């Protein structure tokens, strides 16, 4: 069996629906994350992201100190079960117009995966591949001896 969505998921961070955009942004900054769930962690009402701040608050000239996240959050959540393959995670993020993917178990949110998480994995895979290419390629060339003239 291959890797599943569970290997990438991060903990869930939540704010109340009444929290202001400013409060949600402070929570995201403190936790070094780009999104928070709104409401209950297991069954959130929605997700609030950095993109929501830009498009639904700043671009609409709303006051972040007075605007509740529940008014500007993304309500429709696209999710993936934790047992799904990483291929399914890539597929959902590739098809969707979002950067954060909630991970569920039995319909309850248990974690989240972001494009940033995936980029870190791809970077590690690339570095491992380059290392192997150098090590195996160099060992193979050395084993054959010098090229004939």
C-alpha cells in the first residue's frame, strides 16, 4: 500500500465564528499557518484563509477589526479521507481553486494539507533523487573505469 493523506496532514487550528478577521489573522501568524477552521474542529462551519483576507476583506474594503470570519469564510469544504492515496490529495488540490485541503476520518475533520506542505515534500523528493543520481551515477561510472580513447 502506498502513502496516504495521513502522512502529510497537520493539526487543526480553529477560531470561533464570531472571531474577527484580525483575530483570525493573529492566530494564523502565531501558528505560522495560512488557514484556520471556523467553529468546531471535527465539524467546522468553514475555513478562513489568507486568500479570503485578500479577496473578501481587503479587496472589498471591509474593516478586519469589525468583520466576523463567518461572514467571509469559505463555506463549502472539499475534503479527502485520511486513508486516500497521496495521488488523490494531489488530484484534489490540482483540480480545486484552493490551497488547503481538510483531511477527514469518518466524516470528521482530523487535519489539513496545504500546497506548502506538498512543496516541501516535492523538494525533499527532488533532493533525494539528485543525491541518488550523483551517488549511483558516480559509483556506476567509477566501476566501469575510464572511457576508452
